[in-house]
C-alpha cells in the first residue's frame, strides 16, 4: 500500500471525526517518524506491511474517540513540543492567549516569580519560563501524574532549572512565600459538573475529570484560588485566569470581592471571553 492510499483509506475511516485528514496524516507521521511534508513529497512510496498494520490499529483507536495527542504523546503549544498522556489535559490553543497576555505584562520585570496553579502538562509554566528567560515558575498540581509530566516537559524544553514543580493543593505549598509572588496564573478546571456529560467523547471519556470539573457551578477553583492569591501576591501583583465563555461576570465579581482591580478581558479566536486579568491593590 502506498502512502497516499493509506491516508485516503484512513480519512474514510475517520470521516465522522472532527479532523480526519489532519489526524490521518499525523498518525502516519508518528509511525514513520517523519514531518508531514514527507508525506506530500513521497506520496507513492510503498509502506511496509507491518507499518500498514500498525497504522490501521492507530486509526481505529482514533475512530473510537481516543485523542490523537494521547496516541502520539505529543501536542504543540506556543510553538513548543509537549509530551502528553492520559492524566493531563491536552494543552489548548485558547490557553496560548492567557500565556501571551501574562508574558506581555511581565516583559519588563526582572526575575519575576510566577505560580501556575494546576500545571497539568506544564504548558503554561514551561512556556512562561521559555519565553521570559529570567522568570522563576512554581508549577503546582495536587495530582501525581501532572507533576511528573511537567518535569518531563520542562526538561524537553530546557527550562527545568527555572520551573519548580511542587505537589500542592491549589496554592497551599506557597503559603510561606507571602508577598514574594509577582504573578499567579491558572487555567483551572471550570466546566460545570452537569455540562461534562454533554462534552464530546474525546474530552469526556479520555481527558481527566479532575482537570475539567469546576464543581456544581464551575466556579469552585476561582473562588478558592482568588482568595489565596489575595493574600499571597505582592501588592500590585497580577492574577491571570483562563475562563469559560460564559464566566466573565462571575469571575469578575469574585476578583472584585477579593480586592482585585483594573480587571481586563481578552477573547479567544472564536470571539468568546477567555482570559481575565486582575491586579492586587
Ligand atoms: N495548566 C494546564 C493547561 O492549561 C492544565 C489545566 C487543567 O488541567 N485544567 O493545559
């Protein structure tokens, strides 16, 4: 079977999924250990039978709903490579907006101290450390797998000297760092419990429930983290959140109630409110 024939058949098998062509190509690249351009330049190359066999097994896993990123172990984020596996949320493009806004705000600071609450794969922590090369980032998570994966990703991206990975229930591990922290950033679980069962299988059945659920009203983590942040941040420090598309008002109220001011919002590529920033007085 030739490269283009295998892809054509895979696209057909994956026709009811979101991105059949992309996934068919990414899975074959993963097996061939090649970039996508290779497929276009070598369309008529004959594939080994064992590769073809392995390929259609992967395509079948994808067809049944497993995210391509968990199959290949990779996701790109902020133009960096991240290793992912079940147990951490797959980094989302929307979260890049959060990281970019934080990077703009800390550009002129010297050796800013940043805390990332619920680090997951380490997408936020590692990107901030990578693009602000004197930042020190505390990557916090309460679950063991995210801590391990964040260490791996800090290493892959050469920032393990400035990403400090700590087991922590929200900000608990930084209690003794009162007024040393310049920025607290988080993409917390924010989906309402009753909404989770309506999500697509890729998310609902494969991504960690603990990384998705924000409790009954989706706001549990914003309440807890904001309260802790109001105490731990330096005066004039920044609190930066990713939010759900309909949480702008609620999260703003939580920030204001806890003494944050100059609240700013940023939209995602689909035009939804996605990022909220507030400053400690
Ligand atoms: N901080 C990680 C990310 O943004 C994980 C977030 C989460 O698990 N809720 O991808």
